[in-house]
C-alpha cells in the first residue's frame, strides 16, 4: 500500500477463505478455479515478489514473466484439445462408414475436414515456430524482444480462435453423439470456456496489431498492455 507496487504473495491455503461453490461454469470445470478472500494476513517478505519480475535465476522459463508463462500453458491446452477433437471425429465417422446417411461418404464433409485440419495444423505450427524462436534466444543467454513477446501472444490468440472453429465443426459433424455426455461434448464446452480467457481476448489482439504495425515504438509488454519503456 505504501509504494503502490504490484506484488504476488505466497501463503498457505489455510490463510484463505475458499469459496468452494463459486466455479459454476459451462466448461473447464476440472480446473477448480474457485474464488477466495484473504483478510488481515501477514506475509513475510521472502514469500512475496514483484508481480512483473523476469528473474531467470531458477531457469529460463521464469524469464518470460507471468503472462507469457500463462501463454505457454494456454497454447499447449489449445493444441491438445484441438488435436483430440479432430481425432474423436475421425474415429466417429470411421465407425459409421457404410451406414445409410453417414456423413463419412459426403464430399462436403470430407472437404470441410481437410480445411479444418489444415487450419488447425497451421495455427499449431505458428505456436511452435514462435516458441522455438524464444528458446533459441534464451539458449544464447539473451532476453526476448518485444516482437517475440508479441508473436507468442498472437500465436495463442490465433490458435484459440482456430480451436473454436474446430470445436464448432466437430460438434455439428458429430450429430447427436456430440450432444450426449462424452469426450466431444465435454471438450466443446471446455473450448467455449477457454475462449473467454483474457490472454486471447480483444485487448490482446489489439495490442498485438499495434506492435506489429509499428505503432508501439519505445514500448514493451507489461501483463496485457504495451507501456512506455521505463514504466
């Protein structure tokens, strides 16, 4: 309160009042992302740190900062769920091949499947490309650039948007199987929940576009925003 500096505090869970029934959501229920409150709790200095630190003394991944650290996790989730959705649909149509009215024999479905597969693979390739570049930079003992920070965020936004298209395609192509309790139904709900995360929201797209268009000279990323150097 005295400095106004944003800090992260680490404390035993016993010091928090957990709102166990607050995570009533469409999807991603398994994350258990409940609300909590903390009142009048003292936290020793050694159990807190500056919120925007990029201290890599414990490994290169800690040099990313808290948001880029989250971007890694969300990108991996999007890649995994997208792949699983397409694989589940593939297994479903193969099982129904030869039946009367099966979409497996539909030229339109086969074309859509190819287009969706291509879009997903392209989005995944962008994620992998942007993070390989970051790995090379860290291996050279250097800090990532503003452009690299932008690209990993953009790659997450892109694969999340692509994942939504994948989920909608799989759901519609899956017929009543996708409607009933099962992996497709669960993943479709998870995808619609995941798209609501702020790391791939409109603000991230806007700021990525600002930096890529050369309109953010002398600025760098802090959390979800571009701020002037020195701030």
